[in-house]
C-alpha cells in the first residue's frame, strides 16, 4: 500500500463530493477540481451572490439533501486540495491539464475519479438560436444561481423530468409561465405508475409539479411537435403542431431540452473503452457497478457515466471511492458496498420507467427541415449535413465532422454531436450506434491562446 496516493476527482457535484468524503475518511487527501465557483454540482448549485432565498426556496423538496451535501463538503474542505473555477481540459496518462484564471498547469495523479455530470441534450428546430431561447438547464441556472428568470413570459418545451421541474420552479419563483409543451403523448406518463412501488416519493413529486402547474393556470400540452420559434432579435412566439393542428403562442423566452447527455470527453482522453447505451441513445464510458472503467485506476461516477439522477450520483460517488480503496489494498465494509449496489440497481430499473414516460422524440430526425441550423458554432444546417451524407457517402460521425466541420467549433460537439448522429443515422436508415461517436480532442472547452503558450513555457 502506498502512502503517496494522490487521487484526483474531477467534479464537485453529488458524485464527486461523496467520493471525496470516502477517501478523506480513509485518511487520503484527494485533489478536487471543479470549474464551478462552489460545490454542489448542477442540482445543488449554489448562488453566485448571497440573497434572502432559503434552501427550501432554492431546492424545494430536495433542500435537505442539498444542505447535507453542502455541509459534507464544508466538513472535508480542510482535508482536500480543492480548486474551484478550474477546468480540467485534458488528461494524458497520469496527468491532467487544468486551467484557472489566466494560466494552465499540470496536475499529476495516482488515481482519477471522473464525476463530470451532464448537460442538456439539445435538438435543433427552426428558431432555436433566436435570442431568448435557453436550454432547460440554462433557465434553471439563471434562477438558482442569479435569482432571475429568462423572460417575462416563458414557454418550456421538450421531454424529460426537468421540463416540469423547471416550469414549476419558475412558477414558484413568481415568473409567468405561458405554457409547458411536452413532446411525449399523455399516454406515455402512464408508465410512471410502474414506478410507484419502487420510487413512490419521486413519482408523486412529479405528479404534484404537474398538478400545481395546471392549478396555477399554466396550460400543459402533450404530443407536441415543435415547428418554429418566431422573432428576429428576440423571441416573440412559438408555433407547434398538436393532433394535426397548428398552434401559436406569444412569449418572449423559451426554455427547452430533451433530457440530458453525459460529459464524457475526459473519459475518452483517459483512454476508457465506450459502449453504446440504447436507453440514453448515446455512447458512454464502460464501467462496472463500482465505477471502474477499462483503464486501471480510472473510475467514473454519477451522470458522467450515463444519466441516473442526483441520488444515484451520490451513491455512485461513494461506491467509486470505496472501489479506489479496495484497489489500493485498503479494507472496506462489504455490507456497505452490498447496500450501495442494491440501491444503484433499483435506480437503474426506475430509469427505464422514466425513459418510457419521457421518451426521445423519435420523429425529430426525419421531420427536421433542411434550413435548420444544426451546428451553431460552425453555422452548418441540417440540409448541408444531409447533402454530405448522401452525396459523399458518409456513414460515420468523425468522417462527417472532417467533411462538414460539424462538431469542430467551440462546443467541440458537446451540443451538436448527438443531433448530428441522429440525422446521419436517419438519412441512411442505419442504427444510431453504427454511426459511432465523436472522438474527444483537447482542449475539451475553449481556452485563450495566451494561456496555452504561457502554460507550455512554464
Ligand atoms: C443544468 C442541469 C440542471 C439540473 N437540475 C436538476 C434538478 O433541479 N433536479 C434534479 O433532480 N436533477 C437535476 N439535474 C440532474 C442532476 O443535476 C444530476 O443527476 C446530478 O447533479 C448528477 O450529479 P453528478 O455529481 O454526477 O454531476 P453534476 O452535479 O453535474 O456535477 C458535475 C460537476 O463537474 C464539474 N465539471 C464537469 N466537467 C468538468 C471539467 N472538465 N473540469 C472541471 N469541472 C468539471 C461541473 O462544473 C459540475 O460541478 C440537472 C442537470 C443539469 C445538467
């Protein structure tokens, strides 16, 4: 057993914090890096500037869990090396390149726990780049961290539990929600009844959000097919089809998203093997129940390894921390591990229910029109992608990137690659997994050039 262990945890969300806690309890001193200003991750994000809102105002029914996680992090702060507002932009071997403020430097590690979470899954449609359109997560971040709404009359659109949650949070905060447009049919929600036995509290909370939205006069529409967002310099309205009829509603902001996608680039750069996850319609790093990847010493926990939610992220972080201890010859509590794995398995079963209740809009790829911008960084339309696919016989995503520049811009495919894969697969009528996935390239997010030069020279 080596005392020179230097575990690096990327991400101070529920998964990262719980992993750090396990390591600290075992006498280790992990390094924790997060690009956010404070711990908590996406769901338990903290305010940028203190205001009068209570944890209950910010996190609703999850206030207890948020406070517990923040307190757990505060308790271990002196026993970890914590670097907030620091981006890990590359991993090579046992070294991570990190950037904070005006410089980049290297952090050596003995073990790596990736707890990088997820972001919204975006599917483009006409008008989605109009000022005033946000992702659901972006709309929520504005509310949680800055206490402001994305507009005076907001429409929320998409599929996934976050759709109702964010709409409810806006209403509760006093914002005017013009409508909730759910792309799934109402009948899909009946699948939630299957989750009543295993996750009664979660299901009831979802029903309560929907009921309270309707009680406050928010019109909720199901089976919606988005057509376009109107407005030139600012959102003015949204048009959709529902049971064959066109509808229009005036609004000045739209929050939309279709569930989440895992942040997997660092796992890719670390050399982890990926597998296709049909439920998430995405490639994700392969890992066992404990979070071990195909690369010895590299672990993944939380939404970065497939979407499972915040409770699962805490459990998975704890489990990954224990796996690291086991792998370095430390004794661990087998009974604790058995409980964690049983709970994680139950969450995975419930995820099947959620996916059925909030399905991916299967018709999107065939119905999206050619004029829609697919890759906003490089300004490439769906029509240009379809033409390249047909005319140049492209069958694979990296080839599509090379020929069209889709995914080559600032977002490095984090926003557009999923949609591009859907279009590519639908154009040829081939299974989604057959088109592959974009290979990650460092830096995984944009960095100022002078930082790179200084860093290399240092
Ligand atoms: C925008 C958004 C809002 C959400 N809101 C809710 C909600 O209200 N309720 C709910 O139940 N679920 C919500 N979810 C889902 C929920 O947040 C997740 O299930 C849960 O937070 C997963 O925990 P995690 O620790 O895996 O990741 P996260 O909580 O996402 O934490 C990951 C952390 O890693 C950091 N990170 C990522 N990459 C890097 C990098 N390269 N370098 C440095 N740091 C990095 C991020 O800054 C982040 O703090 C939301 C998800 C998103 C994306």
